């Protein structure tokens, strides 16, 4: 593309939910409610895990890290989305747009790694229960989580730096409610094939390998559960994995729909709805799914509420 007479873009216009203008009030209330619930519940999980001795185990430690990732994701996306609903669109600098993508990509990548570690944790707990404490020691858990966060933001930093080297010379309109990779690339007037190839290659260690590990872990878990002679033991073993498996299916299901299925097969409105699912609804559902049938968390919540109720003013 000839960019000799074009103006360099410094500001991005996000159209947000402009096509749903008739439901403007309802969308704003729903997004605000989702954000408040997601932040409060995930923050509660982090507080409970850090303060309750009954939740000082690898599984809940990983759950608190998942909650931290969800808070980061929703805070990165929803506030600006609320602004776009009120103003029928929102503007941000190109730098802010790329920064939003960086935080979004880092939090999503960290969730991929954390879910993988949680799958391995369930695998060890069911297949090697006698060695669980030695294998999943606190230093091991801490190091695995630190590596997850570090690798996530290093991988996405590579993509972000490559995006920042591109030329953006118009148009400056993104028909979305946040700065995702695809919409940003579409605005560039530079050659983007190198960036796209790099993203595909990085998706292998960030998404594909973790998903393979999760599938293999659950294959071993199912085999171990089927070997149990008692139906009660089978159900107890499966129930410890059901919450995590549900979250994995929702998380990867929405990612596959939005990033792997052919874009032409999805309308813009449907793509936005799916994006809402994995950037807003899923972070709200994750702690709820883990909490609804978890006796330890329910007990910790009751104890926490009791302490607050009897705390002297």
C-alpha cells in the first residue's frame, strides 16, 4: 500500500456496541453488574485462600491465581466498554489500544497456563494420591505459577513489540469493544504477514501445548477413575475435577469459536457476543463454578462473614 500521502494514525475509535443501540441501557447495566460481580467474587476468593487455613492447598492456590487473572482481564476490558456504551463509541490513543491488547493477551495466556497446572494438579491427586504432597509441594506450586505469569507476558510482549513497529495510516475505526489482535492488524497499512505468522507460532506453546497436556491429564484421570471398584469412589474422584473441567470447556470453547473457526462463518454481532463470553462472563463464572459445590469454600465464606459480623467497630 502506498502510504506516502497518508496521515499517521495516533487515535483509535472503538465503536463498541453501536449496532445494539436500542438496548443501550440494558447493556450498560448488564456490563456493570458483570464487572462488579466478577471483581468482588474473584477478590473474595483471593482473600479467602490467603486467610483461611483450610484453603491452604495447591488447588486453591491455583484458583486464587486464576481469580487474579480474571480480575486483570475484566478491569482491562469492561471499564472502557462501559464508556463506549454511554458515548456510542470510545476513543483511545494508539499506544493505549496496543497496551490494552498486551494486558488482555497476557491475562488470557496466563489463564491457559494456570488451567494446565490445575489439570496436572488433579492428575497427581487422583493418579498418585500417596505422592501428592511431595510432588505438589509449595515451592513447586509457587515456581510453576511464577513461570506461568512470566512466560505469558513475555510471549505476548513479543507480539506487542512487533505490532508497535507497524505503520497505521487510516482508517482508525475498530468495530469492536476492545483492541483485539485481528482488528488492530486490519488497521495497519504495513505488511503484516510476519506478525501473523509469529502469532500462529506463539499460539502453539501458549494454547495448543497446554490444551494437549490438559487432554492427556484427563485421559489418565478417566482411566484411573474407571479402575475404581466403587461407584461412590468414582463419583467422589470425578467431582473433584468437574469444576475445573467445566471451566476448561467454557474457556477453550469460546476461544476456538472466535479464533479458530473461519471468520466468514460468524457475523460481527455474534463475534461480539462470543467475545463478551470469554472476556466478561467467563471471569465471573469461574469462581462461581468452583464455589457452588465446594464445601471448603462455603465453610470459609461462612467463617469470613462471621468474623466480619463480630468485628468491633
